[in-house]
């Protein structure tokens, strides 16, 4: 990671038992606290104590050696170091679910400068991160699996999907269940998951950078993480700063931003909210017309009062026109509810079969009146009618 760490004490100065107890306390503070500052200091302290703890491995005993292992280009060495750091290998291990959830919250709290007194990460995000990528989970359970593929559908959209059967879904459910149990994730299972999970790499990268370089992130959130290439992990160069939104949570915002063009990942400004501005087509059309790129989110209530969020990214200006317009950069997305087999966000991109990217028209008698994305006339991928019904 290229960090120059100077310490005032070493493992020789402090008894190993004391270091171990302090490390457990710091890890517990990181895992249980919802206060951003407590979570940051807990993780920073735990990282320092982890680096300073004595090790039975002669090749990774000193702080410098342990730090080198965390940033090693050798994935096996790095995965072993990360397994130790996660607390999964301790006498009283934490669960992988708990650790991933805390890393998600820690990273996203920093993303949005949230001062939370309760969890800001929806439960589906933790499970979604855990099952990325799905092929790794199937490999862990020695299942025959089919590679991810792109399938088309009748709406002229592309769904990034996975060929799943009941057996595969059972493996995903088993992995999520095992991840919730302390001590259930073996070193080998961790290694396979860690080496394939670029999503968690990114979150862990941000957590480590914030712990080592707490002053490096700029207030306007347009930053380049210092010496990020030495992490051997992938991280975005920019993340969006968002004004208050009723539907756009940190979790949804972070995942959606990864799918957008780089120039669209900067500051986002709310221009309309049905809750705050009223359910008015007149106000809605004025808010979205000729605004440049737009992110539109819709929430509907499913059975038993469970919400589902879906929406669209529109890359170019919306102009009132009785015909299709826009570019292939438009996309649709939906967030699976918490009770889905594999919760998370599904993205639907243009197939190239046609140029039906966006439609925006109103006050006509013979054509649809409203906002439509993808599909065909009267059979849109997403449709917001001018009557708002």
C-alpha cells in the first residue's frame, strides 16, 4: 500500500496477551458501533494492533511484513493476510456476514459523510456483496456451474443474468447462511471468495485507505485514492455527492454509480420528489425536461407492504418529441426486495436491436403521453404515465 507507518511501540514493547485483548476490543468497536468516528477509530486501532501482534509465521511477523502481505500481488498471500485481518481466524471468530456488513457501512459512511446513529446499510447489500461473483460460490461447494452469459428479452433490453437452477440457488442460500455463523467459513472458502470478489476488494480498499490516510479524502468527494494501484484492487476514481433523497440510499447510489459513465459519477442534485414536490405531472415534466443526464427512481409497494425500488439512467436531454430519442448509454435497474433468493440490484442495458432508448411526449391524442424507456410503444421497459396513475 506504500504507506510509511511509524509506530511508538512494537510487539516487543507490549505483552502479546495485552495486544490480543486490545485487538479484540478494537475489532468489536468496529463491528458494533454505528457512530462514524467510533467505527473509524475502531478500525484504525484494530489495523495497527493487527500489524503489531506477534505472529507464528516467521515470514509475516513484523508490522512491515504484515502490511506487505495485505498489499501483496500474490493473491494467496494476500487472501491469507486478509483472512487474519477479518477476525475469522480468531479464537472467538466473527462471522463473515458481520465483517462484510461493517466494511460496507464503514466505506459508505465515508462516501456520503453520513453521521448515522443506526445502520445505514440495507441488509440486501451485505448479501449481494457476499454472493459476488456467483461462480465463486458454486466453486466453493464443488457444484457444476454455467458461466455468466447475456440473454435478450422481448423488450429490446439486455439482462445481465445467471443461469441458475434450484441446486445453484440452494448453494447461494447455504453460503449466506454459513456467512452468518461465526467460524463456518474455512480458509479455503475465503480464499476462493476473496480472489474472485472484486466488489468486496473495492470496499476493503476504501476501508484500508481511510484507516491509513484519513486526511486524504477531499470534502467534495472527487478524489483519487493515494497509490491505489499498489492495493491490487479496483476502485472508482470518483463517487457522487448526493443531496437529500427519499429513495436514493447510500447502498443503491453506490451500486448504480458503478454502472454509469465516469462523467455522470460526480455531484447529483435532486430536481423532483413526489413526496416533497407533490404528485404533479406538470411539475415533473418541467423538472426533467432538458436537464442533461438524469437518474429516475420509483418505489412501489408489493404484497404485505414490502417496497421495491426500480428506475432508469437517462444519458441525454429529454426533449418533448413524438418519437424515440437518446443513446445506448441509457439503462434500467431494479433492486430486489430483502426476501429475494439473491437480493441485490439487476441492471438492464441496451441490446442494440433498435434505437428505442427514451420517449418523452405529452398533450397528444394519438400517441402515448408520458416518459418511456426501452421496449416498444405501449410496451415500454419503464413507463411513467402523464396521469401519474
